[in-house]
């Protein structure tokens, strides 16, 4: 883990402009963060690198794309 400051999911969410629920999803998926006791922590360096990864926004398209 980095020696830079650690953030809570709420602080990380504010830092990159997403919800804290979404940050916790990323943590649970193993994409960012580490669990320390009962809490998730994310290093600032890790979050900066994660924020550089391009992502699509919005809901994924429905599998039912028929024009009925």
C-alpha cells in the first residue's frame, strides 16, 4: 500500500465524482482499496491511477433490443 494519505469511500467518492456506494462496489470487486478491520481504505495514489482508466457512464444497454 502507498505511504500517501488514505481515504474513506466517502472521501474517495468526492475526489472522483461518483457515489460512495459505487466506490464500495469497486472495493468489493477488488478493483481498488483494502479492507482494514471493518472499513475500506483507498490510497490517494491508487485512486488517482484508478480515476485515469476510461469508463462508460450510464446504465448498460438492455439485452432486449428488439423494436417491438
